[in-house]
C-alpha cells in the first residue's frame, strides 16, 4: 500500500517508514547486512515526480509543414532528433540515480537512529504511522468518474451528465470532465479521494447507498441517495464483492429495533442502516515524524 503510493503523506514520513522497515528486517544498522533495493523501501513515483516533465513540441498546423517535417524525420534531421532524445534520457536516468542515492542516504541516517529497537516495536511504529491516515484499512481502487445523474429509483431515462454539471455535494465538487480518483471501500463507509490527497472528496456510509452493480464489464454504478455515480474500472467484480461483504457485515451490527405496540406507526425500513455507522470524520491532524522511537 505504501510502495504503491496509496498512503498520501510527506517524503519525510515515507523515509521514516522505510527506516522502520529496514529495522524490522535487519535489526540495527550494519554495513554487513544486505540492503533491499530502494523500490522495495520507498515509492518509486515520488522519485520520478522530482524529474522535469518532458517538453512537448506544439503540433504543426500547416499540412505542407507537416509533410516537410515527415520527410526530414526520415533523414539527417530524424537522426539528430533521435540523438537528442537519447542524450536527454541518459541525463534523466543520471538524475534519477542521484535522487535515489540521496533518498537512500536519508533513509539510512534515520535507520541509524533506531538502534536498539526490536523487530516487534519497529513493526508497531510502522503501523502506527500509517494508521494516522483516515483512509487506513480501506481497500483503494483506481477508478475514472465519468458521469453523475439524478437518481429516480430506476434510471427513468434521465440522461447521464458530465461530473462537473452535478457535483457530488456543494461542499466537495468533483470538478470538470472524467477524473481519475481513488475509490476507498472500508468497513463503515465508501470514500472518494483525489490521488495523493489525504482528505476524501466525499464519503458515503452504507446507509446512504441505495444500490450498486456492474453496467458492463468495465463500468460500475453506485447509487447514493438522490444520485447515480458512474465509474470506469477494470476491477468491477472486486469492488462489487467487497461492497457485498461490508454491507452484510454492517447489517449484522445493526442494533435490534425496539418492540412497538400494534397502534404505533410502522418502523423504518429495515434495509436502511443506522447513520452512526458513518461518523463524521474530522480533518487529518498528521503528527510530524520523530527521529527516534526510543521511549
């Protein structure tokens, strides 16, 4: 989860997590113990994010200019461009090695501070740091939010609208057009995150979910109160199975309804789960990592 980039936190904390992993694997620092590769300790995408983005040449509008560019690309000019790309790739690889060496050195320095910490203690400290993220324990899926529409019980022929036209809520609009999001499925709620952001865009406890299912092999529909959310994902079956599991578990935790006299009004729909299963989450108050975990 950490190495795949599914724990949004600072680089300092990621380095501390890597040092704790080394302590749990190898005990105290020593130059004689085997070192795992950096990608086994630290999220690779963080290093790649430090590299400058590739330059994009503006497209040539004139057909004649495009034709001349195509002819030149097959000759000496094309060879020169290929050489420039190879040199640039070599510089980027060198920059990536430098960033990796710098990061590994920082991790080792933090590892040295953990001298004397036992393996169980290092593992407990690792989990404690990760648990500071409110989404800890949820299973995250990469999805594309394609459309949102009002829900009228069965579709009712209502047209799908772009997500920007029908935000998830006034407090947390999703934005314009299809968006790559994290769909977090936990024991108490379903949440939507922008990748890398610690706070969810929106969260729905299971009592607010009306229905869900697969529209096709790559499209998942989630009905939340008065709206339908349409996602594109390659993990439709996994999402549906996990939601079924949590919904069944949440149903067993429902408190029993009190006995009412026959003259009382009918009880609420038993399919509606109690709202306390979805407590309001406060902002993530992340504590800065400490250099040493000695008591």
